[in-house]
């Protein structure tokens, strides 16, 4: 599968040459990569090790609005690279469990669903519905919402 990239976000990410196994694309981009979304406005990237070191050469790390960990904003592309995803989530597990699509590691859909259900932002509701629908198609089962 070749990722559609009209905004050039995946090209800009590839240009960073982050080492495989040290980063994962999280959030809504994981839905785009699987054909569950038509477009995204930015990329959220979780990085560790050498990938995080590369990120810190782009800009000075800042505290994200969540106050959890550190974030680097790409200077020319809508890409935010963070060193932690959310409290109590293992960075290592999220990166290790990634699904690789067109050479780019993406957060697993179960994790995206769990994160979006925990936040329940209005913009997340269509994504939650899309993931649940796909799950029903794959399994023929209903899934229960994740409770924080």
C-alpha cells in the first residue's frame, strides 16, 4: 500500500530519516494509513532513543499543552514529535507494537481507539465510529467502549 500524502507530511517525516524501531506515528494518521480517514492536518509522532535525538536537532523541546513529557515542532511541516504519549502508557510498547505501512510505523488501531475513547473529544467521535465499524467487519462482533 502506498500512503496518500497531499500535504507532504509523510515525505517530510521520511526526510528526517528516523531509525526504524525508535518511533511510531500516532493518532489520526493511523486511520488515514488504513483508509479510515480521507485527510489529516498534522502528524503526531512518538519517539525514543536516536529518533528523539534527531527530533531535538530540529527545534528546542517544549512542554506540550498536556504538560506530559516534551514535544518538538518540525520547523516547516505540521509534525509534532513527543517523547511520551500519555501518562501510564509505555512508550516502548507503543513503538514495539507498531504496524508498519508503506515503511512507516503506525500505532495499532486498538491503541488509537483506547486513546480516543478516553478523551472523547468531538473531533474523535467519527474516528471512534470508524474503528468500531472496521472491528465489526473483521470479527462480526460488537466491541465495548474502553473505560478509563
